[in-house]
C-alpha cells in the first residue's frame, strides 16, 4: 500500500476509511438522464444516499416531457428524500434564454443548474454520477471530509478494473498522456495542477458553496476538466485535495458513435485547451499531437505490462487504435460557450428552482389526470 503525496493533498484508503464529515451541512448533486433512470446502478446510488442521509439531495434530471413523470415516480419509489431539478424543462429553457444563457444542453449545464440550487441550500456540495455499481455509503463522507479541514475543493479518484480488464480508457489513453506531453514543454503551474490529480475525468468532486459559486461550467462532457481549471484559479494547490474512492465499476461506452468516447474526447480536449488559453499557455497543436501519440504509446506499453502482472486481459492493438482516434481531438478550442459563475450572473437559483418545480408539477399532474 502506497501513501505518496501529490502536489495536492492526497488521502488514501488504507482499510475502509469512513471519516466523520459534516453531512448535516452538505447537499449532494446527482446528474441523471432518462437513459439512466431505473438502471440498477442508479437505483443503488440513490438508495445508498438514503442511508448516507445528507442534508439534501438534488437530482439534476435531463429528460423529455414524456418521460419526466415516470422518472419522478421511480425516484419517489426508492424512498430517498431528493428534489428533482428538471434541467431541460421548457420553463427552465425559457428562463435561461431570458438571461442570455440559452445554448447547448448537456451534462455540464445540468450540473451547473443543480450546483446553483445546492449552493443556495447548504455550506458544502458534493457531486457524483449515478452509474457506479460499486458506489458505497463512505463515498460522500470521504469527499466531504477535507472541506471541514480548511480545503475548499476535493476530487475523487479510483481504479477502473472490471471483468478482468482495465477501463477508464478516455482518462488513461487521452487525458493523462496529453497532460504529460504538455508537461514536457511548459512549466506552467496550471499544467502541474491538472497532472496532480490521479483521475482527472472523475465525475466525483466536492467544494464549499463559496467555491461552487465561482466556477464557470462547460456545457457538456468537458465539465470535469473545465471544473479543474476553474478550481486551479479559485482554490489552487493549497486549497485542493483528492480522496481515494476505491475500485469503481461504471457503465461503459463504445469508442465510436453518438456519445461515444471519441465524441467525448473532442469535448474534453476543447475544455482542456480552453483552460490553457485562460492561463495564457501557448500550445503548438501539431507538435503536441505527435508528442501525444509518442507518450500515449508508451503509456499503452506500461498498461500492458501492468495488466500482465495482474493476470488481466489487455488489447494492446485496440488501445493503440484508440490513441490514434483520440489524436484528432487535439486542436484549438472552439467558441467559448461556458456558463458563467453563479456569482457573476443575475440569474438566481431561486428562479431556477421555481421554474423547474413548476414544470415538474405540470408534467406529473398531466400524468395523474
């Protein structure tokens, strides 16, 4: 068992750590889509949260009007005391348009809306996905613990090992080698910060409400990287920590196709290079693309050896093909369509909550009638 510290405080699980944490001052945000609802993983996460008993739970729901009532009834049937924030409700879309915040919807926008609500409710906020079948009651306390000890931003990390294979491919084969390749050519602190986290693409993080209000948000799959960039500016090395969440088993995505890993790589890359642009880090994209390929291939060799060491299956040619597929994502970022920090917008969380609640009431009443 290792206990090496990174440039951010790194907390390890030596033997089932379950620290005392200020759960009575914490709101947990769980993004959920209609695709996820009624899955065994989402059911497990929400029923476990009922046992954890934080002060509040906000489910950031993205669903078509025809599915909302069914999702609402399913969440209620689980017994968890959760507030549904219907993030793409027509009333919410209209409200965002009134404030000039309309635009692409996605996971990032959903979480941003729920973060505004959560930060208005409690002192601390924890965010995690609803697709981990290995989710445990210790996860929220672990994420929350550093917030009660003078840290303001916390990221989770974990191992993705399942069915005798290594997963977490987008992080292993794209994010980590890109950041490592960047580190070879720049001494920018922001690159060191991005590289200090053991699982930069983890959806699990926690922050004080004060920090949450200062975070701009990517609208889609670039949320996690964009959040790290914002945390660097707001919390920095001294205010950041990461905690061990053990081994996670998640839903898996194909490399190609809609919402596949290649599409996600494009959004992750766009967010990453936006972070660097904010920090005025110059990037030679053509040179970086080649350096990334060399670095990622070296990583593939290392993962192959690690897999063999542990008796796991490993598709070295397939992982090399993924590296080649991801390389095309390395390009100058597109138009900046990030959502503003809650502290910098006139939109109020109360108005979002009211608009989402009004739409939810209407959708569920229609079904009951």
